[in-house]
């Protein structure tokens, strides 16, 4: 009995380059590879952002000379920082303190009328810890004079006031005897502080390590 191939059994054939299924498979592989390459390329992309050359105080006018361009890769959070391509707006000031080499948050710059705090000089007679530097927080206490030429019990007037500058004070003879702090004060707090100073109140500053703000 002659043996032959069973009927109904499909013969295996080598795939042809003209086979559309093979072409679709190759296309899918190429698309997958190109997608991976694109993802890796975007993840490795850096942009030029502004960083402060030196500390910048609140209210300080800024210019391009205050910053340096640095190449960084921030991904999605880059939108919150100032890029070199976006540039600087003429006439802007610092609305918050910017530390040396810190990237510049977009919200840290703006017009002067957007400032909600102003620097006020406070002479301090007592010694201050080394931690009281620009950017630190202090509690400002006030003792008002009483009728007996003494002073009332101290009252906390400015909790967590931000220090923007520290300078040595001097007496009439030029001998250093105090420290002058520039602290940032809101418009609502300003009248009471200025009134206390005008009336000869004793003003003291205490370092606030917790950093609790006004």
C-alpha cells in the first residue's frame, strides 16, 4: 500500500519576507526599541537652570549677574524652577531668601509690591548664639517702660521673625557694644514694633531653632 502524506495535514513552510505577519512582527520590535531609546534619552536630558552665586536677601533687586547657569536634570519638577531660556524679568526682587548655589524657585522672584514683609533694624544688647545668621528665625520680645522707670514683663511680639542681616552695633564713641538684627516684619506687626522702639522699650531677640514662622 502506497504511503503518502495524510490528507488535511498542513505542511510547514519557511516564512517568506513577503509574509505580512513577519513584517508586522518586525515593525512592532522596531517600535518597541525606538520607544525605549526615546524614554532613556528624555530621562537623560538636562537643561540650564539659574542658581544663586551668593545668598540673596528678601527684597533685594536681582539681575543676571546674581546667578549662574547650571546643567541639571529635574524631570517633572523642573517647571517649578527658573530656566535660563525663560530669562529674568527686569525689575524683579527676591520675595524669599535664596541661599548660595540654590536653584531659583519661580515663586521666589516677583515685583516689589508683592512683598508682605519689610526689614526693620533691631538693636540687641544681649549676646546671640552663632546660629543667629541671615535666614535664621528669632522670637522678638518687647518690655515696655512703666511709670516707675522700670520695665513691664516681656511680651512676645514677633514669633519666628526671619533674620535678613546681622551687623555689629556701636556706641557714640565707636566701641562695639551691641548687635543690630534686620528682621522681616509684616505690615500688621509694624505699628506695634515701631511704637515700642519709639517709646524706649527694651527689645530682645531669642533664637528660635524650631523655625516657626510668623
